C-alpha cells in the first residue's frame, strides 16, 4: 500500500480522487489534528478516522452518504414519538458531554481489543473541543428528565453539516435528535448533511449516496458561505 505521508507540521492533502478503492476512501496518513488542519480537510471532503496505535488516517470515500435536510425520512412511529414529546432538545449546551458519550463503547461499535475504548480517542475529543471553542463544531443534545440521554456532534462547513457521531441512552433518542437537527438546518438554508458512510440507521432516516466528485463540488460551492448556526431553530422545548 503506497499511502502518502503528510508532514506533521504543514500537512498538504492529496487530491481526494487519488484515494484508495480498498479500503474505500483511504487517502493519506500523518499530519496533525489542529483546527487549521481539520478545517482544511473538511473543506476538501476529507475526514480523520483511525484506531489507537495508528497514525492519523484521512479518508474521502466514494460514494458519500448524505441526507438532504428537507428530505429526511420520518417514519410513522417516529412521527408519533415526536408528537408525544416529553423531552427537550438543545444545541451547543453540552458539547464535551456529547462527544464523551459518543466515545463510550456500544454494541456493534469497533473497540480496541483489551480496552473499553472506541475509535474516538482522547486526542480526537480534545481536537473537536478545540473546533467547538473556535465556533466550527456543534452539538445537539436530547434531555429527558434533565438527564442527557442522546446527542450528536459535527462541523458546519458553509451550507454543509458534517456529522461525526451520535449516541442514544434511551429508545429513539438519536433519531429524535437528528430529526430536530435536520429541521433546523433546513430552515436555516443548509444544503446537505454529510453522513460519510451509509449504514442501516442512517438509511432509515433517508440517507442517499452521492458520488464523491458531486459531494466535493457541492461542498466547494458553499464552503465560503457564512450561515449562523441555527441553535434556536434546532432547540425545542416540547410540551409534556
């Protein structure tokens, strides 16, 4: 495997079109997780994912899983849950708690043998907290009886929200959270939610695949557009 190795101080990403077909989208290794490097990566349709003991690995899969906010699929059972309420949604109120919860081991999640850790390492947590403090990363929280029972986090790049991870501690918590996110992003004028790689959970919410070139084209056309993060449109107090 001839994988480009990025300079640890001044990384320059190769063209995403040169990413490997197998494993799908693997583009480069090395570099760093500074705010500047991460923003440069996301603006080019590239994201980090790696396990402990590995260098930072950078990916740009083809095709790309995305959700168009206005086209989110709300099943009948989820719609009933949304109408019933009894929960509270906030945004950017507990970013550290959300990303820490996303890092907790869960069924069917990849965990390093002999540890209790998922791929979201302390290094990754620190990097995304720095992005949050710089105003680029955001979280959405699901509260039940004042307990944090679900949430998600990601980055806003122009009119694209790049989702990173979500968690649930109660039934449907992540789907409810995602539904409020999509509604708020749609009202604010966001074009896409980047889901990176499709899975059954995302497909149930309306995920579709987009060719990498088309995704990067959409990203580049909107990356320099400034949209205020629509926290007030996402956050909703639902009557009990």
